[in-house]
């Protein structure tokens, strides 16, 4: 790599500029894919149902259940 000035400009000479352009295109494509994935995840609705069983002092089982829906993802 060589650098020199031409008036008020810094000039840089590189030998692998084609590889740089390929990597920039790849990074742009991967960033766009990541954005699409994030957009899909941020609009994802989820509903969870669970139940919990635990022993009561009398030796029987008591159960409880809950539903969680529309968990905000942002």
C-alpha cells in the first residue's frame, strides 16, 4: 500500500481493491439478511401456557396454571 498527497487530498494505492469490493458486497448482503430476521422476530406473537404442581401439606397435589400471551419483544 502506498500513500501520498495531491494538494488537499490523501491518495492511497492498494493492490487488492477487488477483494475489498467483494467483502463489502458480502457484508451488505449479510446485514440485509440480519435486518430481515430482526424484523420478523420483532413482530413475533407468542403464547405460553404452563402448569405447576406442588405437594400440599395433606399429601395431595394442588395444581395451578397460567397463560402468558402477547409478550412484547421490544
